[in-house]
């Protein structure tokens, strides 16, 4: 496995390769990331992983400065797992040698809702860096986790609208045994909050059961779940039952006719903001 820090070295390593599979990350790798690397091997060869904490997708009051940067440990994990051929770990100057004035702005009906509403500029930052990384790596296929459901949709739509020759593969969310979705930010949870954290997924499962049992009162379900979480000490940003295809609010008829839905949640526990979702 090679670790490269410049676009020039990356291109040297990948010259002539016809089916590069790419997994972009911000590092602090956990079993969820490693599962994406393994899946990537089934879709292409060689596998390239990037590790880059992208300033552009953090809001002014977010955790860019304190985001866990663990490059040495990450590289060791990737080397041990033997799925990755090249790790691309550029520094900030390599990817942003000048202020990034050209940006990719997602359509507001997708980019300004849910996560976009609570993290203004987030999807612009994600789309811009993903496009830049695609330009650097030039992969044929890229793997994204479903945990960041809206991000996956934004990237898919960007590829479709710009006709980028990159196939986007979605990978199921990897969870701890108690159901908590693996995330680099879980390290921020106190011991007490770590015990409470799986409750978010448990509530999503409860919503799934209610819908499966034929309940159709979407807003009531969302509000009741919000209330449950509030009472347990969470600060929910949203609990939202949406259509899988475009994240729009489903009509009553669509809920009754079993339109594929997804329930998405974001909530703070202590100072840690967790997101999760469940397809229905
Ligand atoms: O999901 C992430 O880790 C990031 O948003 C990504 C896709 C690597 C872009 O910085």
C-alpha cells in the first residue's frame, strides 16, 4: 500500500488503471470505513482511499479545528486490512492552493433541507470537495455509506447532472452491536451518553414498525418521537419521514400506497450531534 500526499504522485500511481474504486473519507477510520474499503474491492481494482478533513463543509461554529486527525493510525488500519492500494492524504494547500471560488451549489430542494437546513453550506462544501477529489482520483466507481443518506443523494444527483463518469455505490450503514451507527464523531460521546446513543436508532425502528402496522399520521409520529427524545435529554434537530427518491414529504396517499420511505434523524446528545436514518 502506498501513501501519497500530492495529486502528481497519485496520478503516477494510477496511470493506466481502468477501473479505480474510490472511497473518500475524512479519516479517524472505524469499522464502517473499513467495510466501505472491502466493498470497493468488489467493484473495482485498485482501491483508492482519501483522507482529508475538508474545511469547506464545516460551519463557523462546528468542529473543524477539533475534528479527530489520526493519519498514522488510519494508515496502519488500512495497511492491516489490505484492501486499499493507494491512500491519498493531501494537505490543505494541495487541494486548496488558492481560495476556492468556484463551488458546486446543490439545488435548494435537496441541499437546503434537513442537514442543509441545520448546517448551511454543508452540502456545497461536500459537493465541491467530492468533485475535486473525483478530478484528482478519476475513479470509475465510488462508494458512499448510507449513514449520510442525504450526502449520498447529493453526490448521486451531482454526478447525474454533470454527467460525471463515476458510478456511485451505496453501502449499508455499519452499526455497533447495540445499534448505534458507527461514526467518527462517536468518540465525542461521554460514557453515559454512549449508553443512551443507540436510542436514536431504536426510535427509528419504532417508527418503521408503526408505518408497517399501517399508521399513516406522519406528523404525529414525527412529533411523538421528538417528544420521546426530548424527555430522554436529547435535543432533536429533526425527525423526518421522507420519500426515498427525493427526500420530499410524502403525501397521505403515498404513505398508504407504500411509497418507499426513509426516516431521517439528527439530534444532539450532550455536545455530540448524531445523525441516522432507516429505509422503510
Ligand atoms: O462523508 C465524509 O466523510 C465526507 O463528507 C466526504 C464525503 C469525505 C467529503 O469530505
